[in-house]
């Protein structure tokens, strides 16, 4: 099977798994689409393909692009300032606004010997300086976002979280959360355990703000972005003891009360999946107002197209493969 056939076959299977069907993508004045990418540029091949992927996405009529983190390999890839600045330059090539939320490979895993080693918390601070130093997205057509640090200027803890962003588009509230693979930076040492607890508190407060804004009569639903797969494929007892459990409990409790449609979007485990309804990692309950989507990731260089129909208040999110087909060298 050649690459083009393989990608289109995968796209067809994704649509079938979502039940909505490829032929019924919503259209009309109230609909728009955005792209989701992440977990790429792990090796030389992906470094070469990423500009093609971004150019392909730029040619699509999209509202924005969201990168859910991990823009480098987790090992044998030092977390240098130079790499961070290069990635910012690459992301700024996007014609569309590009909103990035950090991945564990960029800071949590920098402690690994083959990545330096470099101290994780110092690398997170550097990411904040390079990627989150103003109130706008990346990309050529930047959009204004609200950062958690702006909203909580007077709070000595919450004012640190420049990476957590929120914006509203077409009847949907969008919010990013710094929640990481590698057990969300828990279980390494006392200092990092303290950081993880503090960041979890900040994420829960940011979730509360996003839910409150999305509860308005003008809003149809909410999209939550994070890097980590918090354990959808794990046993509940494993998830209950993980660094994700506290946030998951808060998210699921608030989601049930919220009632409106929620899209829970993440990366991390590199397998494009759509679960509707969302199945709780904590106890395997089905929560019918939530859809879970995982993006692609190495070795699959691709993107996810998410179309929003704000007139459909019960099921506004339609998800399908971007069906990226690389152009052979020289063409």
C-alpha cells in the first residue's frame, strides 16, 4: 500500500469510528475548522516533513492551529535555548494563528542524562520567556489570548502560569493546560512534587474560570487542550495513584455539572483516537457530554481537522484526519 492510499484509508477508518461519517461534515455560515498537531520533530525525517505539514495546513481555510506539545524527542535531544528559539521561528511560519502548550519532552524530561541533563523547572521558565512573553498566539495572523498570569496578576502563585491560555471563537471557549506526560512531573523529588501540586491547583483554578465563561448563554461548548494522556488505556487503580488523578477528579466533577459539550484534546501517546463518549480513566464511567480526541504523533506525521458547528448545541464537534500526504523530494 503506498503512502497516499494508506493515509486516505486511515482517514476513512477514523470517520467510521466517529459515527458522524465523512460525508456529513457540517457546512454553512456558522461552521469553521481548526487544526490540532503535536508530538512531532523527533528525528531528521520529521524535521524535514514538518515544514511541508505546516504549509499544507496553512493552505486550508482554518480559524487557528493548536500544538499540544512535544516538539522534540524525549531522549537524546538536549533542551537548549537555541532549539526553543528555532521552534518558535518554525511555528511563526504558520499562516494561521498557532497556539502552543508545552509538552513534557520540552521540560519534564530534560532531566534525562541524554538531554543534558538540564533542570526541568529552569527549562519551563525558559519556555515561558520564549513562547509566552505576550498576550498573543504565534503565527503570521496572530490572535489575542487571555493568559492565566494576566487574570491573576495579584496572586503570587497563579500569576506564574503564562502558558495557560484561553480564547473564544465561534461560540466555543478554548483553554490550554500545562499537564504533562511522565506522570505530570510527579515522583522525582520533593521540589518537583511541590511544583506539580502547585501547578495542579493552578490548572484546576483555570478550569473553573473556563467553565464559568463557557456557561454563558452565548457559548455552545468548551475545548480543553493538554499534552498528557492521563491514563485512558490504563487500569483505574494505576490512574488513581498517578499525578493526573486530582485534576481528573476536578475536571469530571465540573464537566458533569457543566452539562454542555466538551472536547478533551490531548497528545502524548501518539495514536489518533476518538472516544465518544469520553470514558473516565478513574472509574471507566461514560460521560456523555464529553468527547475525547488524541492527535497524531511520531512516527505518523499528520494533523487532525476539527470542525465546529455552533448551531448544533448537542454535538458541535466533527473530527477527521487531515490526510497529510508528503510531497516526494524534488517535486
